[in-house]
């Protein structure tokens, strides 16, 4: 398991408390939370960072301001930062209020996000 199950349970609790229907998908060694068939956030234990990170899909509008926070890192697993996505370090989700803040930012963007195209079966 390349993600923190306790963190996954905390995210599940936030979403359930908000009465949000969500699904989960294990991918790339981590766990992706989806709302309306669109990625909400993704958690994994990042080898480079050495701890759990939340990849938050927050959109371009709030991206620059959030990236200025010390608990945020650019999401750049492709080698260049992807705008609209950030990594949140454990300092950013250490309390329930902090975790809920990031989940809410993801939920705010979710209606504007585009769902990825379904893959064709061969």
C-alpha cells in the first residue's frame, strides 16, 4: 500500500459529513477520490518527499494564491508544474479543519472540471 489508510479514512469522513457521493480508484500506487466521475484529489506516499501528500485539483483561479502557502508544492510529476493541481504536505492537513479546507477547495472546482475521456476497450 503506497498511501496512508488513516488519511484516506479522514477524507472519506469529510466527504460523508458533507453528504457528497464519491468513488475511489486505486491508481499509480495511490488512491484517487472522484466526485461526478471527475478526480477530486489523490493521495500517496511520495518517494521524493518521503511522506504522504494530497494532490488537490483546485483549478487555475485559486492556484497561484494557494501555491504561496508553505504547505503547498507544485504538482510536477511530469517534470513541469501542472497548473490547477497542487501537492499539500502533511502540515497542510494536520487538523480536521485544515483537511476540510483543502477538500472544500477541490469540491468548489469540481463542477468546473472536465471528466477524462473513458478509455476504449481493445
